[in-house]
C-alpha cells in the first residue's frame, strides 16, 4: 500500500500520513510532482504528453503531463520526479536536468470506473529539456499507452473548450508557460 504525506495549502507536510486510496476517497490534500518535457518548435514550444493506460484509476486513455506521480510519504519532490521519469518513460535524468518551475493546487471530484474519485493536490512542477526521441523511450506498460509531441498553445487552447482528449491540468500548463517565458533554455 502506498502512503502519502498529508500537506497544508502550501504543500508542507503536516506530520500525518494517509494511504493513497484514502486520500482519493476522502479528498485529503497530498503532494504530486509533474515533469514537463519540452522542445522548441519554430517560434513556439512543444510538450511531450503521455496517453494514460486504460487501466488507470483516473482519466484512462487521456493525454496527460509528460511524467507525473504521487510523492510518497517522507520523500521530497525532486527524487520523486526523477523516479517517475525513469519508471514511466525510461529517462535517467540527473537532478541538474530538472528545473523547478513552480507549484499549483488542483482539486476536483469525478466518477471513474463507477467510483467517486476525490483529488486534492499540491503539485511541484519541473521542466526537462534534454533531447528526447520517442522511439528510444521505454514506456511503463501499466501506466502509459503511448507518447506524442503536441504544441503547447494547441493544448492550452483545446482544454479551454474541450476535455475529450486531454486531462492536463490548466494550472500546470500556466506554470510551464510562465516558466518558459522567463527562462532562456
């Protein structure tokens, strides 16, 4: 069973832990880490999105953040982000290759597989801009069905009116866009 730190509004652990199942059943705030894989495309940016496995408990079959996951109890965001990147996509990045872009909060309730799923997260966002060839990735079959490059602005525009293809949190894309505007990578 996976355990998570219960956190305050700013993402600081309270000293209490909860099972992942209980956190999602009861909507208890916990931490996650997102890694955005980016590359320049003309005068804009592309982002690598993963198509979630149909077996996922939330948003099966939707395109999502490049790599993401819950931060286990007692662990910090950076090691968690590095582990998820390795497990989900087979990318062995060093700590220096992930840049912190900021945090966002996400909260929702939705029914998946006939069961209510309550989510309350504080997410640390990282950016990885190392060279990535899709054909050289090793996808974690239980998590990821495929990966694909999308234009950052294309995804931002589509999720404003249509959520049939992407489950990317708008707030995460906002953090990413602000980071890319401020950084010269």
